[in-house]
C-alpha cells in the first residue's frame, strides 16, 4: 500500500488529545494541504481560521456546553457529558472553515477538511472533523465568537477540524462494502 492509501486507511477520529501546541512547521504543512484542496471551478469559496489560542478553544467548549444544557432536548448534552463533558476533547488547535455559502461551498469545504485530516495524520497528529463547533456559534455569544474568528464579510461557519497529539487512539472504522455497487 502506498503512503497516501495507508494514511487514508489508518486515519481515525481522535477524541482525546494531548494539549501540546502544534509547531509552526506542522501548522504550515496542514494549512498548505487545506489550500491545495480542489474546489468547483477553483473558486475556493472558503476562509480558514486557525485557532491555537487554547483559552479560546476552552471558552468555546464551555459555551457550547452552556448552549446544550439550555436546550429543550438535553440528549446531546447528556451524550457529551457521558463521554467526558468536552465538546472539543482538549484539542490545542481548531481549524474553522467558513464560506460564502455559494454553490458547492459545503462540498468544497468537506474536501478541504479531509485534506486537513490526512495531512495531520501523515504528521503523526490526531484530528477529528467537528460539526459541533457550530453549537457555541449558535448561542447568545455566537456573533461575538464569529468576530473573534474573523470570518470575512458575508461568510459563515461550515465546519471545523480539531487537531493535536493523540492521547488515546481508536481503530479506523470497518469498511462497509455493502455500500458498493459495481456496474460492469
Ligand atoms: C461532517 C462531519 C461532522 C462531524 N462532527 C463531529 C463532531 O462534532 N464531533 C465528533 O466527535 N465527531 C464528529 N465527526 C466525526 C465522525 O463522527 C466520524 O468521522 C465517524 O464516526 C467515523 O469515524 P472515523 O472518522 O474514526 O472513521 C464528524 C464527521 C464529519 C464528516
């Protein structure tokens, strides 16, 4: 198996990070991989905010838990509490992707996210794509946090990726070949 196929096969969502900060060289390699992602008509409808301010990530985590605890349906809150009570798993780095909402922007941002996770894995780091970053951004302080993330005008949150050293690893998920249909 070549290195790319190995990285694809071995990547897993990390949900327990050590808090060691990423190096500048790691961040450069990961952000270059992000920017190298293909996009429809090469429009690159994204903006990438790299948060390495651990205090801000912890604040977003706590605010996300506040928002979840105030929701009528407490099931997500209870689920997160049951698995440690941390929405962002103590990650020292969050990459937040915002977009202009144009056609294909979500797909393009998803491809960018996979580039980020594979780049992180290739550097020996863990990562997890994180839709739940939307939770603190949807609460009463959401606009304030979006300002701190410096989304360009007219851009809004699409997805985040958490990155850091792996404290606890997990097996990659099993391949479900039932999802395949071959038409020969
Ligand atoms: C769009 C998207 C959003 C996700 N959001 C979260 C999230 O908020 N929190 C989380 O722990 N995992 C999140 N995940 C990770 C998935 O749960 C994970 O990819 C899936 O369970 C398969 O496991 P694997 O990545 O280890 O193969 C997300 C994945 C995707 C693609």
